[in-house]
C-alpha cells in the first residue's frame, strides 16, 4: 500500500514539476537596442488577450527603460491583417510614437519570427534585443534562439494571474517543441539573407533606427 501511494504521489508530482520548470526560466527586463514582441493568433483581426498581455508588458518596459525601437513580429496566420499591423495599432493607441515601431509582417511561426527579426536588426545596426512573450513560451524561445546562434534576453509577465491562464498552453508546449524541430533543421546551415514567411519580401532601403 505504501509503495502504491508513493507511485501515485510521484506520478501526480510530474505535471506540477513540469509546470514549475516551464515558468521558472530566468527573465531579464533590461535596456537593449531593440525590444521584440512576438505575435499570437488574432482571430478575425481581434487582439488576442495573450497578445495584449505581451504588448502591455512591452509598454511597461518602455516606460522604465530605453530602447531604440520595438519590433512587432507576426504575419497573417488567422486574420486578414498581419499580427504585426494589429500590434502596431494597439501600441499607437497607447501613445507609443510611430517612429519607434518596426513591423515584421511575414513570419508564420516562432522560428521565422526570430530569423526575420535578426535580419531587421542587422539592417538597422541593432546589436542587442529583449524578446517579450508569455511565460509559457520562454523556454522554447531560448531553445530556438540558441539553436539559431543568436543572443537575446527574455521577459514575460509572470504574475500568478497571468501564469494561471496559461495552464493548457503550458501543456501544449510539449507538442510545440516537436513542431519546432523541423523548422530549426530547415534553417540550420542555410544563409539567412531573406525574410521567411508567406510572400516574404525585403523592405527596400531600410533606414537606420534613431
């Protein structure tokens, strides 16, 4: 009986340990050249609550620190407008100056997000970046960035309320990791000179960010 109870407790503890591990990755809300906000599916062009959380977190960082620009990254996955365009409109409505906002409107997954943002940073002479996402997403983001040979800092809203809302998504990250691997294999070894995503096109004569 004692052995059975021990097994039951051990099995029950696995999801809790996984959840704690997923939401305990180190964060750093410091200044950088670029603040990158990753997109999230926007059904019918409506700002998803999780994406609003990312944007509000980014605004809070911009109120505390100095960034040369904020890159909003995401193509048209579940909406007519790109996620980047939807994010830009929200930032503008919250008083963020348009000169600070750079749109990356081509990527359709997280690997493409980071490849494209890396290219935009190179074109604008930006060397350091702080990536903003939701807490459940940070572990996979760090894995992707390391696999791409990039350097970045990461930040998320890790309040109990925010983390509690992400329970289902935290479990789904197991599948998301598996889906990420083929994309990392696809971009490994290939010269990253062109933006990735549907109808990707490099902006003409990009201007340095002020």
